């Protein structure tokens, strides 16, 4: 009874600590979702406006032209020309509006592992270093927007693959805990060690990205030295490798 109570208490503490530690990532995730939603609504409203202008202008041009022919009223020809011009301008802008805004960085924080799970410290390290990268992005974006975009792109590319590793660790822990002493549990334990090592490699790549961002901020001439791209490329390449391996 005492051990069960202690275990439940520790679980509550872990849940509170995880929620506190993930607060920054949750805020960034929700903010990006809200930004993407607003951008999508503006794009859709602009698209509908141009579509309406093209159809309404064309309709006015055709109907006014027909009435002008029937009644020989000069004013209707002016109205018809105005409708045709509105339709033409709307169609040209419609063609130039481009694709819907791209949504990035919508990866939520990874779920923490319970006490005793293999890879628990790796998941905590990953959450910590990713939080630092997200925090660093606000400072980088102010002084160098291009580098900030590289940082966001690297995180959005890598976080999904690394979150998948965290989810695998949780599944493997649950399997080992539910079948103790069995061959399945032993296999799950061994597999968890391999997955944790892969997550550590990903954390190393995040560390390199964070170090490059810090070096960029410390540069005396920030517009002349942009060395964030190699670290971002390395992290993106690693995440792509993980996704390719998961498809095999």
C-alpha cells in the first residue's frame, strides 16, 4: 500500500513537471496553429473575393452589354466595360494569388516517459534542447529573419521524426512492463536501448543547431556571418534518414 501510494505520488509529480517543462513548446505550438488558421482564413477570403469579382464583373458586363444593344443607351456600355474590367483584373489577381500558406512547426511536444523507462533521460534531454531552440528562435528572428526561418524549418522537419522515437520508447516500455520476464519483454528492452541511442544522436544534432544559433547571436556583424544553415541541414538530413528508415 505504501509503495503504491508513493508510486502514485511520484507519477503526479512527474506529470506536473512534464506539463511545466513542455509549456514553452505548447505555447509555440498553439501560437503557430493560430497563426496558420488566420493566414488560411485570409487566403480563403481573398480567394473568394477575387472569385466573386471575376463572376460578378463578367455577369455585369454580359447583361449590361445585352441591354445596351437592345436599348442603345450609352451608359450601359460604360457599365458593361466596367464589369469587364473588374472581371479581368480579378482573374489576373486570382492567377497570381499563389498557393495556400504553408503550415510549419506544428509539432507538439513529446510525451514524457514514466520513471524507470529506458530512454527517459533521452526524452527529457530532447525536450529541454528543443525548448531552448524554440526560445532562441525569437531572438534570432529579430536580428536575422532568414536565419530564424532556417531554425524554424529545421525544428519543424526534425521534431516529427524525433517525437516518433519518443512514442516508440513509450510503447516499448509499456510492452516490457506488461509482460515481465518474457522474450517479448527482453526484445522490447533491447529495442528501447537502440531507439534511445538514436534519440541521443538527434539531441546531438539539436545541440549543434543551438550552438550555431548562439554563435550567430554573438557575431559582431550579424548580417555578414550566417553559419546556421549547415547545422540546420544536418538536423534535417538526420530527420529524413529516420523517416526513411521507418518506411523500410
